[in-house]
C-alpha cells in the first residue's frame, strides 16, 4: 500500500486507392464523454451502520464513503473493498457486487493505511493515535471481516504508516516512519515477532512479494530496500531518482507474477513536479524504466499511489491534483490512458479477479470504480463488397478503455478507411477493376490492458471480397 508524502509534512482517416496503407487512430488520453462527477457530501456517521450513495457515468461508478478517505485494500476472495476514513477514524466496507458501502467500523484514532489478508479474513490498519497516551499510540488494529470488529491492537514502532500482508506466511509488515524500522507481525500470535532496522530515510510505504518471500520498503527520499522475509534483514537497496531535482517517493507496488517492484514518486526542480512510475528489475536491482505520469512535463500534482494487476500486466497510478488515474502498460513501459476520478485521488487498488480498479478521492470523500478488460473484436472477419454500389462496413471492438486502432494492407480501389475510437470503418464504391479480387487488411487494437505474458495488441485479419 502507500501513504502520500504530504501527509508526512513534506510539503486519421485517409482516402485510398488500390495502394498499401498503414493507419493509426488513438482515442486520446481519456475515454470521451466521461467527466468527474460533482463532489458528494454524504457520509457514514454511525459505526457499524451502512450508509452509501453511488453514481454511475458510463463505466465509472462513484461511491460515497467517510470523510478524508486516504487508503484502500481489497479482499478478492470475499469481493469486498476496505477504505480508511482518516477524519472519521473509521473503515468503510464496500461490496463489489452491490457497489455500495455495507458497513462502517470504528478502527482507532488517526488510522492511516490498510491491508487485507484473504486467507484469514482479516483487515489490518495502522493507527497513529490517540496521542497524549503513549502506551496506546502507534498501533495496528486487526479487524475481523466476519464480525466487523477490532479483535486486537498491536504496538509497533513509532509513527506507523505503510502496511502490507503476506497471506502465505501469515505475516503483516509495517513501515514505522518515526523509528525507521519495519515491524513483522505474526497473525497467529497477534504480536510483533521481529523488527528490521534499515537506518535509512523515513519509511512510508511497504509492499510484499509472497511468492519470492521478499518485502520492499520505500523511504521518502527515494530509497527502496529489499528485505528477505526468512532472514529478516536488508538484502539490497535501490536508489530511485528519476528526475534531476529533489526526488520523493510516494508509493510501492509489486507485480507478483514477475516479482517486479514499481515505484511512484516525483522530482521537484524548482519549476514544478515531474511525476514518474519507475520499474525496478528484481534481479538487477536497478531502475530499468521511469515512465512520466500522467504525461511528460511539470505538473501541479504528484503520483501519490499505485497498484499492480498481474492478470493484465498493468500498473495504475493515482494522480493527486490532476484528478485522474493513469494506466501504465507494464510490458511497454508507457502510459496507455488517463481516466478521470474524483477530487484529489490518494490511493488505488485493483481486483484482478473482477478486472476493476478502485480509487480513493480524499477531498470529496468518494471512491471511483472502473471496470477494465482487453479489447476484443465483435464483428465478422470477412465482408463482401459489390461494384457499382456504395457500401459501408465497420470493424468494432469491445473492452475498456476504448482501443487505439491500426490498419495495414491493401484496399480495393474506390474504398477508403476511417479509423475511429475502437472501430475501423471501410466505405465507398469499389471500382469495376476490383471485381473478382480478394483483398486483405490487418486490423489491430490496443487499449493498454494486456495479459500476464505481456501481450497487449490483438489483431484480426479482415478479408474483403469484391463481386
């Protein structure tokens, strides 16, 4: 998961004859006719009582939660989304199926970050307060999904922020900003069983790779430590400094399919923030790519949170200040789309099972949900045109975001191609010379959503016969 650094106090169509063609059409940075919904002001106020409102615009749904929500976790087994409402000291439970808040739970004073363990059905929340009572400060609250109650409070290091759960090992890992340590909690014992000292800059985020037994911890200065779960020690450190100015790290995410850590952060050089999603090689332990998000150039915002979906080879970055979530294609190290959200998105999580991304909007107290999937062709791969007759044929695709389209090949004389958003339109009147001939076009579509093996482009061989 992640904790934004400011919370630590740091402030195309063409006319063609019988010639070869190669065309591309992109739908733009965001799907058309989708705008962020107006801020919502309804909030849950009673612990344990569900209160929710939702709006739907196309494929985007907006769900009202509590005040100043700032973190999110998903239990894919139960189909539930869990959101920390920092001002209310509560956690909202959202049903994915109902797209609604179904419970609100008192978590503790000043809750910060959240993690879910689907194997044990538990939710883990870092809490800074209640303040003024040192014996009760700096805790992690364990919440039972079944009872929707806090079952235990565990003391950890000073100023606990980031948290992540390892379902395989039955452990929870906490980044203690104040003490610059990582606490390992045994879920079975409900106690801290080890403390890893990094000695580096203030730690504010942590991510777990259960398959490889590795914990990645991020410091606000851009230092990322690789910690072995078995040895409980730092194996290596990686300096993530994508820009020439002062660099800050905001979030970490790991693709469990490839073991690749991704780092969200930005660089400030005096003229504005340059935000990046950086890919770290798990073997080389070097930064292999830094992708400008949501676009190159100085911006009035920062990349504040991120999540990785191994099923689709995608990384999602919440852009606080730009009011959007950025889709990065892992295998292409490139921004595929920027989608609108609510105001000041601060946290993001994905559900690989349902193909949904969930974004926490801090200012307006909402969660934005998008459903996404790879493009697919929905029209036949063969078409017949007749000379002397004006005709039109469209190749259409499904999926979200809307696909960028390409077309290559040879058209019959008299026909033309127009590339649109998720479609290719062939129209015109074939010339008499084309009668009795067959032509071939290769149509391809890419919306940035891929496969675990990094395949992002789908193609259809279109056969055009002229009679």
